[in-house]
């Protein structure tokens, strides 16, 4: 599949998507969002890919936000459609059934921060900056920032960041729970690949069910979450991966999961 604004690479069971518009700090325009949608759908169906890494080209920016030139000409009707399209792509990322790791190599602002939040994990370079500064443009986050940010950092901090347009550094992002790890910029790729490969060794079925169970925790009450966890736990016993994992443990060897 050919892309103009993305680079798609594979290294064993790990696929990497790079937003490749460095001259505009990898801003998300309509074409880039559509290419990202197509790439995610392709990787979702590729049984050989178990983990996806998402990053930006260059050293300055992960994704600096939505394309302001496109936002400048939106009407209420087209703006609504624009936001729905972005939310749809980010929902595909969150719900693709495979872990997606954001390697945040620079600015992750507005739509870029929302993109990172749609990912399963976020690894930030120590030079990264994150935030939702839309209020400075007379706007609010439209790609689910008002919904995902409170679930990650809590209502109070999310309200402060969104209402002030505050841009935080990587260490602050780590402190409030927006980043899982912060590493020196020159170690970002190595650290991200290390974590991706550790995850890729695990059962794809268990990874998918674990992601679903944890996601439910932030969107339901405890009783509902516990019931769903039991159902997902039981479902694991129908897989060949469970048999392989238990057998390998008893035989003191490394399991070879097939995703079945």
C-alpha cells in the first residue's frame, strides 16, 4: 500500500508508522488522517504484526496538531464532519486489537496529543512537549481530547490543561500519567523497540483480551468491570495459546504463541 504522508516499515512482529510531513511538523491534514486509517486497517488484518509503533518524522515533532489551514475554512457542518473523521481514525487505533506504542519524539500538541492518547502506551523523549492548546484558537479539542485526557490524568489536571492551553514537558507528562516512560531523545527508538519486542513475544489473543479488559475499567462501574473480566478470562481457555503458555511454563521453555 502506497502512502504520500506516511512511512510504513516492518521489523519482525513489530510494524512502525511514521507521520512523514516534517516541513509542517507532521500536522494532520485530511489526507494524512485517511492514510493513517488505511494503514491501521491493513496492520489490523496482518497476522504477522503483533505490535505497532507510531511516531513522527524528524527531531522536532511527533505531530504538532491538526492542519490549521484546513481548520481555518471549516463551517459548523464541515467542522463536525472533520472532528468525526478524526475521532473515527483514533478509535480504530485504540480498538485495533493490537498494542500501539506512541514514540513521542517532539511536539505532541492538539491533534498530536490526542493521537498519542489513542495509543496503548506513550514513550516520550525528554525533549517532548505535550498539550491541548486549542482554546488559544477559539476552539476545543475535537479528536476526543476532552474524553481521553481526563481518563489518563484525572478530571482536575485535564480541566487545567484544556482551559489554559498549557503545554507540559515530558517529565511533567510522566508525573501526571500522560507518559509511561521518558528517555533521552537519542534512546527513544531503542527503548520503544525494547518494549515493543517484549510485548510481541506474548500471546496475541491474551494481549487483545487484556487491552479490552483494562479499557472497560475506565468506562464502567466496578461490578460491570469484574463481570467482564471473568468472561474474558474464561475466553482465554478456548485458545491454543493458553495451552502453549501453560505447557511451556511446566516444561521450563519459552512459549511459541501462534495467535490461535
